[in-house]
C-alpha cells in the first residue's frame, strides 16, 4: 500500500519500506518533476541533507554533554564521602565555564583562520561560515571546519562539549585536595587558551594536519581531548602532591577506597553511552555506513578493555577489581577514539585488549611513583590517549604499519604525541603556577582532614543532622 509516509521515507533513506518500493520512489520524482525543475529538486534534497546532518550532530552533542553526568558519578564514587559535594560542584560548574570561555576565545583559536600554530579570527563566534557543502563559495573565517555542512552554531556546540570533557578529566586527578576556586581558574585557562592551541594544530588546519606530507590522524580526540586533559592533570597532580595518608613513611601505598562503587558503575555506563555521540558524532554528517562502523569499533574496543582489565587485574592484584573493570572500559574507549573510523573490528578488539592491560599497569606504576590520582584519570586518559593515537599508525587499514602502510604514519603520530605533550605539559605548569600565585592551589591540612564539603562548600552530601544533639534539642522543644 502506497502512503505518504512510505514516499517520504523513500526520499530520506533510499530504502522504501512498502512492498513496491520502485513504484513509490518513482511516484515521488514524478510529483517533484511536475511541480519543480531539476535545480529546485536538487536544492530541496540538499536542504534535507543539511537538516539530517544537523539533527545527527546535535543529538551526538547531547550525548557527549550527558557524559558530564558520567564523569561526576565516576569521580564522586571513587572518592570519599566527605568530598562528594565538592567533586559534584566541580563537574557541574565546568560546563558553564566551558560555554563562556570556548565561546569567547577557544573556538576562534582552534578553528579560526590564522597560521599553522593558532587561529586569529572569529572570536565570540563573530565570523561568517559559508560552507562549500551548502553550495556557496567559502568566504568565512573558519575554513578548517568548513567541510562540515551544518550550521556554524551546530559546529560550535559539538566542539564545545568536547572542550568541556578535557577540563573534566583534570577534576578527577586533582580531587580531594585542590581549592575550588583554583580548579575554576585553571579550567577556564585550559579551555580558553591551552586546549584550543593544540586542537588548532590537528583539527584547525595547523602544522600537524599536513606534516611530512602526511595527515596526523586523530578522528575523535584521543590526543586532542584525552591526552591534553591528561597532561594538564599530570602537571596539577605533581604540583599538588599526594593526599594526606596516601603513602606511608616507608613508601608503601595506603589504599583510600571510594565511598560509592554504585555511583562509579553507573557513571561508567553513562560514559560508555556518551561515547556513541563522541566517536560516531565526529562524522558531523548523517553517514549511515560510517556511523555504524564507528559505533561498532567503539563498542568492541570497550568490551575488549573490560575483558583485559578484568583478567589482568585478577592476575596482578589477586581479585577482579571492579574499579579496574570500569577503568578498563573507559581505557578501551579512549584508545579507540583516534582510530575508530579507520580500523577493522579485529583491530579495535586488539586496541581495546592492550588498553585494558595498560590501564591496570599504569595505575600501579603511578602509585609506585607516588603520583596520587584518586580516580585513575591519568591511566585512562593520558596513557591510553597516547596509545590510541599511536595505534592509528599500526592498525589503520589504509596507512597503518600492520596493513602494509609503512612507518610514515606511525612516525607522524609519534611526533604529534610528543609535540602536543611537551606543549601542554609546559603550558599547564605555567597556568598552574599562575593559579597558585593568585589563589593558591591546595587546601590546608585541617581542611583536607575534615573534608572539602565542610571546609569549602558548607554543605554535606550525607548530612547526619538526624543524630546530632542540636537536632534532638530542636525537635524536642
């Protein structure tokens, strides 16, 4: 039976769902041909493509935004109850900071026209963006992202949620001892300046986008987002030092367990869901084949990360540690973020397996070095951001070493990792130093002992008012 819905579905998907698809599809073009000319039909189809691309990009952006909830739950669950409000507040406020700073300077520095090192146009989103994909001759100021045929504000929103993710990574690594205002200031500097500079090198048409005649490949941000956040966090952790009581006088590790593994588990699942916006959404177009492939490689790498982290932690630590299982999933997701579009399913599984082993070993190694990271952010995002970026040079089916592509891509990937790491680490030390000079970095020992919820936030996540003498006196009078 031919219906209006069948015909519309045929126009959009090319796969009519009636039993007589050719008739429905032909009828559509008979109607179109009788009412409009060929040029008008082409314009109509182009508008429909822009609409569908925009819808997909925005939905993907919403999924990435929801990752803020995942980070908040993972970080809070892995930390102690006396700091829960502080951690939740940092994860809530960071997106507001990202909105303002990325709008003011970050997007322009990252995607604005400039030179090979920095964008110099389009601040406060004031700049034209006439995309060639919409049939116009480009005359805007964001040429590096003009390939995406969606409205400028859709591009901005999608890139904004990525920028916020980089700052959230820092939150977990410096948790339980940093001043609230110090984190706010550093997050603002990170998103306004530091993150977009290296982002410009890779995604903004900068020097790494064509180095040695080869494009540095980072499809969805293993380096641009995750390792940048990891390097920035590492500098902060080094300057802050470990939490009180984390390491004994003889150098041994005193485990400080988190207070709510349920929060952490739910947060990990939310992050996994959000990654289906993070990676497939980076197509920035409703390309069914690409989206399906990227979603599959993303899923398989996460699953392999879970399996490897479970088995390796069991062997290395003597038990299947749930915190390692959660971080194994996240490690697989971080590692597949750069190569997700250009690897086979088999390749994604191998990448995830290695990531799951790396994250467990990295947590152990950082503890041996007395680098205190309460949630494992360095092990997940820094270590596996590096691994995922290098994996492109090995597993990419067109340019990877294991597929006959030679060593050129791997060398370019390694140079990019080193350059971004060096710049970000140096800049992070400078910005942390500036923050320390203005606001100070670490709370006092007394404040740390009683918890940041009482000392800084004036609000407890789990108040015990029902058992205090003051409460009893109040209700009995």
